[in-house]
């Protein structure tokens, strides 16, 4: 009997405990999920937004220099990087052959001149004889004709001699302007042809940025442009389009563009790396968000926007491009909206959040990399 009584008491107690548990369960089921701590960020337009192209600094005027005559190079006086003045000697050809040709041309001039003098004296004598009737007028006229031919031969010989002398002068290649030698393509002992490029000269003065623009972005060439030298992203240089190729490169399918760089400082080094940023004034501003803010669960990419009641709302966005730490959005958000910056995959629609103080998500360098 005592065992039966004890069993009845235990069953009653167990029932009471189970009853209490069943009543407590609904309370836990309807309790509100505590707010999650999140790091948020207010979105703003991308600074220095626009298409970025990398090129090189070049002189506005460049000369490809060559000899006007063929010959053997016997002297080279410059190297790449040398600064030269106008009329400075760059390379010299062997002049032995030109000297011989000039000597022969001058001898022909002397011979022709002697013939003219002889015929002039004969013409005077024949004229007197013809006046006295000692010779016929026909003989005198024939001598006059021979004199005219001799005078023409003398003029031709003098022209030939002048041409040979000019060719001897062409054996010395000089700079056509002040500037910097960018390349020398001939050396001592090399035989070069007439017109062959043997040196390149970048003229002093304005500098330009030379870039190649894809055919899909050719329309941006005339938009507002800024230049940045490599390693100096905080020092923009005003750039103005001067020339845009009318025909695309057959291999790369890009258009070459040249921008005049507005700089009054020390002339920029030829060949140095430069970036040109082209900003389309008619395009809507782009916004940027951290990469950790993006979420894609199979229904498109979006971000969690934090509403005024500190609850999150999934908002679809259009991603234009990705950087190392940030993404640039072309649509979906408005300037000033606050989004969850990190941990987007841990949230659900309507979750309450508690915002931590906004940290430094990335430096200006990361923003500029976009």
C-alpha cells in the first residue's frame, strides 16, 4: 500500500511538471528575437567616379630624325635621355665620297667656265669679222649658238656642284628643336639608308597623356578629364582632349587619344605612367557600399537597408563594378540611406538591429581604386 501511495504521488508531481512545461512553451515561442549588433554605413556618391584609363606621358611634338643621304655612321654624339639644343650635332656620316664628288663637280664647273670664256672671245672676233665681211653672218650666228649652249652647260655644272655640296652637308644630322633624345637607332660603323629613322627627339614644351580608349567608350573621350601621375593620386592635373583617332587600331580595336596636360611645374618625365579619369556629366552619380553588404540568395543581389525603426529591409541593387573592398552601384539605393555593412548573410527580413558606431571601413586609397 505504501508503494502504491508513493507511486501515485510521483505520478502527480510528474504531471504537474509536464503541465508547467506545456504552459511555458508558448511564451518562449512568441518571445521577440533580440536585436542583433551590426556595423552599418551611410551610402554616398563615389568620389572621383568615372572611367579610368592608363597611358604614358609624351611630348606634344616628337621628331623622327634621319639622314637625307645614305652612308656610314662614323660618329654618334648623343644617347637616349640627353638634352639637346636646336642645331646640336647628333650623328655624322663618312664624307669621303661626298668630298670626291664635290671635287669632281667643281672641276666640271671650271671646264664649263673655260669653254664659255673661249666662246665669248671667239664671238667678239667673229662679230668684227662679220661686220668687215671677212666671214659670213651664218658662221657668226653658229658661234653665238655654241656660246649659249656652253653658258647653259656652265649653269648646269654649277647647279650640280651646289647639289653635291648640299649632300655633303646632309652627312651631319642636327636637332631640329630643343628637347630630349628619346631613342637612338644607329651606332658607329652602321650603314644607313636615306630617310631611315636613326634618332627620336621629344621637343621641349607641352606634355600630353596618350591613352587607348575601347570602342564601347569612345563617346567619353570629349568629357571632363583629369590626369593623375603614378603614385600621386591626390594631385589631379587638368587635361584637355587634343586629338582622337578616327580609326580604331586593327589589333586592339581601341582609339588613341591625346590629352594636353595643364601643368606649370617641372616638365613631366617622358614615358612616365599617367592615368586619365573621364567623367560623364550626364550620367547619374554612382553610390558605393562595402563588399560585405552585398547579399545574393538566388533572387538577385541586394543589401539590407536599415529603416527608421531599426529594422532591416532587403533592397535589390544593380552592381556596376567591384573593387578590392567596395562595390559601385548604378541603381537601387539613394544618397544618405544606411545599410548593413558586414554580416548581411546572418539577417532576415524585418530583423531588429542595433547599430555599432561606424568604423573606418576603408581608406581613401580603396575608394579611389574604384
